[in-house]
């Protein structure tokens, strides 16, 4: 290829990149989904690569979670939202699904098939779990004598493996991510995941339907080629 042609291609590429930047609002860190400190995370990477596959670059604007649904109109959209937020725009296909579980250690053979099975057990959950997991969960937890919520989810994992709690209520990917990072206690024992909570699918909302459609095509390609699962596994395996 001639040098002049190479230079022209590079210049065109730079121009296209600058012209097609997509700026989305995101809540502050929720590892492993969005990691503000390092500028990555499984959700960040999926959105970035799906856009990149269709010629767009990604910039995230980080704001407190409560401001995501307020500020998204100022930019091209927002991540980690769904229709239940009441925001108006063009929703993508499902990008990521959050799935809370009641998590125990497998060798303890604890059976948990419903909320009532948590009776008599020591339970630790993420902060504001009684707000997010519904009135039945709140009612059940209020009846427990040993229930706490902790804002550092790595501490929840450590408590389970240190024998200081029987059950952790956590999103499965968050638990797996922090299981790799616990220090001072062995995490070799296998966890058991009890599916007593419904999954919550999350999407990207765009203010431009054409960008949304392009993103959906890129996301579909990521899933079809296996790259989507590769990204998820890179954070939790």
C-alpha cells in the first residue's frame, strides 16, 4: 500500500472516531460491572465493544446513581437502566442481567428454596437490600434476630468464609468478583447459589434511535461470536 494512501486512511479514521463519540452517563463504581477507578468493568467493556463494532467510541460521565436518570438527557444516554425507572428514550436490548442469590457454602448443605428458609440463620446482605428486594424480603428480614447489611461487599464474602454468617445475599457476579479479592481467609470452599430472587435485566438508553439500533447490532455480534461471555468471565473466573 502506498504511503500517501496509508496516511489518508489514518486521517479518515481519526476524523470518524472524533465525529462518532458516544457519551453516556453512568453511576459511580459498582464492581465488577462499572469500575470508575480503573475505567473498565464487564458492563463498561460490553457497551464499549458493541459500540466500537459499529464505528462509535465510548465516553462515560460518572455521576452519583440518583443523578443518572436526571442527567442522561444532557448526553447521548445512560447505562444500567431499564423501563422501570420511568425515563423516556430509546432502550437497547438487554446488556447485562443482575441476579441476586442467597449464597451459602456448599459443604454446609443448607437448603434455601424460599425466603422463609432464611429463618433462624445469620444473614448479611448488601446495603439497602431491604429497600431494593421488595416488601416480602423486608418483612422476612425484620423477623430475623441476626441480620445485617454491609456497604462493602468484599466484607460479606469474607464473613461467609470466616464462619461469621450463614448466608450472603448478593448479586452472583459481585460475589464471584470479590471472592477472588478476599484477603486473610481461604475462599477455596465452593459456594452454593440459591435462586430465590428474580433477575433484573438492564439496558442502555439512547437519545438517538439510530445509535441505539447500531448498538443493538454490535451487541448481537458480541454475543454470537462468544466475546460477550469472554468479557464477563474475565472479571469473575
